[in-house]
C-alpha cells in the first residue's frame, strides 16, 4: 500500500476542512483503518485480481498532504502532472470514497470552490497542483487559461453525491461551497451565455483577451462549451447540456434539503428546461440517436458526448436511453476516460453482462495507468457489481447483486460511508448479508435481480416491489429496518 496513504485518514476525524456528520447521539460509527478499508473477495479469481489491481493503483495516486501545500489530494489528471483536474475529480470522487479518501475529496472540491473569481469570468482553476497553484500546463494568468464550461456544474453534482455518501453537511452549508454554487448558477451563466433561452445562439469564443490569438490555446480554449477539445467551430456540446441539467438538479436537491422550496422549484425548472432542449432539439428521430455537436454554422455533427447524457440522467425516455446504450456499444474506439465510467453506468441501467465485459477490459487497456481508470473500476465494482448506494438525505442504504451469473459469490468489507462503514456479502443472486457499523438507524433497500414475490429477513417476510430498469431487466426490492450495529441477511423468494 502507498506509504503516504497509511498516514492519511481516520476518515471523518480531523478532516482538514471540517468533519463528517456524526452518528446520532450515543451511537458511534466504526471507521475502518486504511489497511482494512473496502476489501473485496469472491469465488472469481479474475474479479479478485481486477479489484486488487485497481485498489493498489488508485491508492498509489493518493497523497496525505503533509508535505504538499495543497493538503490531502490524489492525482486526477494526466500522469506526471502532480495535479487534479475538475472533470477527473468529479468522476473519481465515489471510487475515492470507497477507498476512504474522504478528506482528499473534500479538500480538492474546496480548492476548486474557493478559487472562483470575477477576474476569471466566474471560472475557477481547471487544474490545481500539489503546490496549491493552478497547473502551468493549463494556466498563465486570469485572462489566459484553459477551461471547459461543464466544470462548474460537474463539481456541483459531484458535491451532492459526496453529501449523500458521507452525510457531511458542509457540502450543503459551508460558505465557500455555497458561494461557488450561487456564482455558478447566476453570474457564470450570464457571463458565458448559458441560459436556456440563449444557449443555442452563443458564439464560439467569449470573454477573450485582446488581441485574440487563434494560435494560442489559452485564448481559444478559455471557455470551451464541451469536454470535447478537438472540434473547431463548436458552440455547444451535448455533454454541456447534460452536465448543466445535472448541476441544476443537484442545486434543486440541495435547496430542498435546506428547506428552501422556492429556490428548489426554480432550480428544478431550470434543469427541466435544459432537459427539454436536449430531448426536443438534439434527438434525431430519423437516425435514432442524439446529436453531439452544435456549431457556428447552426448545424449538428456527431462525435463524442452521448455517454454524458446517460451518466447525468439527462433524459428519462426509456427508448432513447436504450438507443443511446446501443449507440455507445456499437462504437469500438472509446478512450479510457469514457470507458472508465462505463461499468458503473451500465450496471445502473441494467446491462450487467456488458458492464462486466468492460470491467475485465479496463486493466488491459494501453492507458490503464490513467488515474481515472482505477477509480472507475473501484466505483464500478462497489456501486455497480455490488450495488452499494448510500443516501444520507433519506438515511438509506441500497444493495443489489448485479451479477448476471447466479453462481458468483462476493463480499466487500468495511466500506466507509455515512460516518462509519458497512460490509456486504452476496451469496449468489438471492441472498445478501449486510452489517451496519455507521452508528445510524438506516433503512435497507434490499434489492435483487429478477421478478420476486417476497423478500425475507430476520423472520419477517416483505412483499417485493418490482421495477423495470432501462435495459428491460427486472429488479425486486423491499425496505427493511437496519438498526446500528446489526448484521441482517435478506433472501429473495420467487
């Protein structure tokens, strides 16, 4: 294990910028040591090897910050830059949480939030290095730097995910974070012409230094309207629309949790406006796919971007989700930045075999050392294969053995979340054992693949509620009380 990581975390204790929400009074969550955190075992030796590879690789990128001015951080950019980038961190956060890098996540997100400024037209630093400086590869001064406009909204949705995973209310209430959210949803939107009524008519270059130098990336890429960086004449990418929808939906969720119903309604209306643009103007009925680029010529083009629509739940139209998965899987040349998100995404949508195939493929990729890959594998296995999803706002924990093969048995022990930890063991697809060490009274949403009539647990039989996933796969679930300090086993009954 990385030597620096050993000194890092006692997860919620002394987490640099505050602490995770405590367990209820009189109860104490049990936080695993770094060596004990999130240990995976199964009866599939290849899966064991994949997880062990990803865990070792991801932790090798983690730094405790004792000698780094930036504080706790992990690498989330091109290797050797000793830096972390907004897009990469926003994708790597949940994999990092599984590995106990809670302090790192909070610190890095805080660094992004604290550097938003009017002099940068309400951007922050796209990439920050270990010295707590903007990475020179992406920044010269406040008028000349690289920036993808998705980033502010990507950070917002990631912060909500972090709250739901940890229960840390600083993501909702800390003034540095709330200032970032407010500026991103107001001044930033106006400065870069991102309002729903204007976004399709925005120019390709805005807020540029004079004179404009078209041979200088710090001029032409200061405000890219997409994560796609090599398509000239782009004024809007479908991924920006999807990310903004997710950011506004996250803002609505935060407002709801804080009791601000008016702001929640306004933010949800804005999110719906972006979803409407996506579904009404970017879907090609003739070709049964979403367009991905909108240019100065007022024309659509095709390229990267479709995975973001699904990653951010930017459409709720089942037939279009299925068509988009088909679109994605028909393309053989995805880079590892995209591929690393596919396991968690495909498992969530019900494409179990396809997700497993990507999981097995990722460690063999030429660029498998890219940090996003190992963190994506960890999330894909913990949240995808094992189906672990916590929710601080509803005090719930969901599990589901998304195996696709009934003979598989797998356990993930000491997963840090909600101020403590849990352990999950799936014995095939019809039996799950869950241990609650969070110190909290939780509701366990015990979920099984397939159409089940009942779910039994601790002598009680629950009527199973069935749902259909976008793939068409059925799942069955029941809500079971899960007191702190208990271990329960739920079984699916056909």
